C-alpha cells in the first residue's frame, strides 16, 4: 500500500471532520474564480461602460481574498495537525519514519486542496451566471448574464491555488520534525495556556474600549480631543484602544463575569449549569486571541459592508438631492421642437432665467480679490420650482437673500448667515442658508434667491451674465431618453441628467457592494469555520465526560442544553462585540456625512447574524452527533 493510497483512505475516513473545511475552501475558490472570470466576461465588457474599472477592482479584491484564504488555510492546517498528533505518534511507534509520515501528510493536505479546487471551480462555473447577473443588476442594468466558460480564468485559479496548497502542505509536513514522540501523545490533552483572571486587566480592557468609542463618537470638526491628538493620529489611537481592549475583554472581563456567576451557588447548582460555566470559563479565556481576531474581523466586515450598503441604499435619494430635476441644460430655442419630441409629456417643463453674478464677498471668499460667483434666481421662480420639489417657500424682503447649498453643514460650511455681498454698488445680506437645491448642482451648485425687484436691478448689472436653462421633471425618463438628449445638444452646451448621474453612482457603488458582500461572506464563512473546528475538537476531547454524565443518569436533553449554551456563548460573544464596534463606527460615519443609515445597517446586520446563526446550528448538531455516537459505543 503506497503512502498516497493511505492518504486517500485517511481523507475519506475523516471526511465528516474535513467537510466544512473543504466547503469553506471551495466557497473561497468559487468567489476567487468568479472575480477572475469577470475580467474575461464579454457581457461585462459590452454592456457596462466602466468594465475596465471593474476589472481593476476585481483584481484588487482577488488579492485581498487570496491573502485571507492563505491565512485561513495555514490556521486550519495547524489546527488539524494538533488534532492528529496522537495518530502521527502511533505511526512513529509502529516504526514508520518521519519522512514517510511527512510525505503522507503532504499528500493528504494536497489532496484536500485539489478536491476543494475542483469543487470550487465547478461550482464557480455553475454559479457564474447567477453571480454575474447579481453584479449587473446591482449596477442598474437589466441584463441576464450568460454562462461564462473561461479557460484563462480556470488556469489562473488552478495555478494560484495549487501553489498555495503546495506551500501549505509542505509547511504542514515539516511540522512533524518539530515534535518529540511523547509530545505528540500528550498533544490532545494539552490545552492552550489559560490566563489568570485579573480584575484590573478586566476593567482596563473595558475602559480602553470605552475610550475608543468615546473618541469615535466625537465630532471630528468641533472636538477638542481630535484637535489635540491630531486628525491623522486619532484614528490610529481609536483602532489601537479598541483592538487591545477587545483582547483584554475576552482575556479577563468575560472570565471575571463567568467567575462571578460560578460563585452564585443558588443559581449555578441547577441542572448542568456548573458544568457549563466551568467549561465556558476555560474556553473563553483560553481562546481569547481567536475570539478577539474573529470579533475585530467581523466588526470590520460589518462596518465596511454596512457603510457601502447604506450608500447603495441611499444612492437615488442622494443624487436627487443635488440633482432635483430630471434634465437641466442651457436653453436652445432652435431645438425646442426636437426636444419636445424626445421627452414627450412631462410632469414639469419650464424655462428658468438665472444670473451668473460675481460678488465681492470678503466674509466668504478665499480668493485674493475676495470674490465669489453665484447663480442667482428670483424669488418667484424659486417658489415655483420649490412647489414642484416639495421644498419650503422663501420670502426675501429688501436686500435679503437666501443661500441654497445642498451640502450645507454648519460645522464646516462657510458662515453664510449675515454675510455681506456686493455687486456694482448693490449690497445684499444673507438671511439664511438652506441645505436644498432646486437647480441641478452641475449647473448651479450654490444658488442665491432674492426678491423679484432686487433681481430685476441685478439683471442690468455689469457683474451679471444672464443664462436661461430648460428644466424638465419627468419620473418616467430613461437612460435612453438621457442619451438622446445628450446626442441632440451641441457638445459645448452644459447638460445635467439625473438619470445618468443615478446610473453612474449605482454602477460605482454597486461594484463595491458586490465585492464587499462576497468578501464579507468569505470572511464570515472562514471565521464561522474556525469556531466550528474548535468546538468540535473540544467536544472530541470531552467524550469521556459525557459518557460519565450518561452513566450518572443525565439525559441527552440536558446535555444538549449544556452544549447549546456553551456554543451560544462562544458564537455570541464575538458577534455581540463586533456588532457594538460596528454600531459605533457606523454612527460616526453617519454623523460625519449626515446620512440616515438606520434601515440599511439593520438589514445588513440581520443578514450577517442570520449566516452566523446557521454556523451555530450546524456546530451544535455536529457536537450532539459526536456525543450520541460516543454514548452508544462507550456508554453501555
């Protein structure tokens, strides 16, 4: 019997233990293969104008994915090696040389990698149609992607992952030479070093996390803390305090809470609570590093994904805020008939006279001459547009003017209120700034509204240039309509299309959402797998304890409750910490950009938690399966 045939039998015999590892690896390969396939997709190239940009983003995402998958494979290899040390020791005791054992392990790891590679590529090909369609739909295109069979993508994926599996298999085989025979026999009974609970360390960890939260929730513009620490240094301080604090929370704080629960005798001596708390006390403290990494990685995934999903969710409303009109362009009287033929019946169609005026604005300008140019519209015209766009009416009297600035934020916008403006001996006072727009930003970003009499006087001012725009509001307009208008208008005529701007924004953010979602899913699957492997290893080591419990008359139902509670604590602890970190980070993001993220962030977090819950259910079921099999064999 050859070493390769032994390796094949070992893989088949332990397939149930390796299943989730193979599934996680196959899923990672599937996503990588899809990302690579996008570069060779004719559908993407033909249908999407930004296909080259997408290719660059996918290349970057595939590098990040590959880096993470490499770390995951290295971790799993070392994890499985620890689990199989006693088996390896038996081979050595029977006279098998280390070189032969190393070769066998090398073949096993390589075989697992090749199986994962084949499954991943096959599933990637089958899923490519659906996943590419998701990308195209996210980008706002109504196109169904065909099946894409790319030899180049298959070769690319196979070479990259074969090299990765070869290296990890080689490193796994070399581990045999690092251990003595007695160490291999005792490996399964050796746990990770358990740190002692220190009240000071526990409190310090909570304080560090709290301080990081405090800094993150401060207003970047007005906060004295940010000013004193520095805009570049403060984010680093936040990351450092939260990461270190998270580790200390798992290292000591959770252990402190569990120790306090253990001392509550009236509560802990009911059912199997004492067993549950004792095992949790060991596991949470022993796995502080792993749980901390999982919590930080999950928080990063939730925060990044939540932020991108929020931007995507609000894309249309954000564009409409700065581009309230479906179309806006400099009026071309000679083309009116052709334009009418293209747009047909609309909700609103008007010629809007404006003045492009240069003002002396010493209170607002950073220009050496103290000048600013604004678009000016009359109060009557503004109120007509405001009614269409459901904005408040304005009533300026005397020399008062209102400022319309769609990005206005009193924290960092100019101090408009009571600022003085002058144009050819006409003076104006800004009464108030409104964070709204009735003209598209590309045509008139900051607009002044003044009463009709003042507007009439300014119209004859040498500092003003009259420009008439045609403004169209049409909810049924399409990208084709926008393109027809763009083709009809001369190239030197300014043209703003809400439809085109929404499409461009959805394209850009849709790609980011696609990449972030699938990378986040891979990270989630990997972290869930790590917890799964750890819990299964520990339940394997505790087989004898459950046999004893069975002989003492403890039912399987009570054992299941104990196992479910232990798993729940191990799964929930990093999830809760990750969600808290994400809530604070996204709250800071929302405050900085004045975005309403509540609904999209809740949707994103629920989706993340749902996938995480699936891993919990699978883990509890697998643990109970092992316990039942053990009791059936050894519990008689």
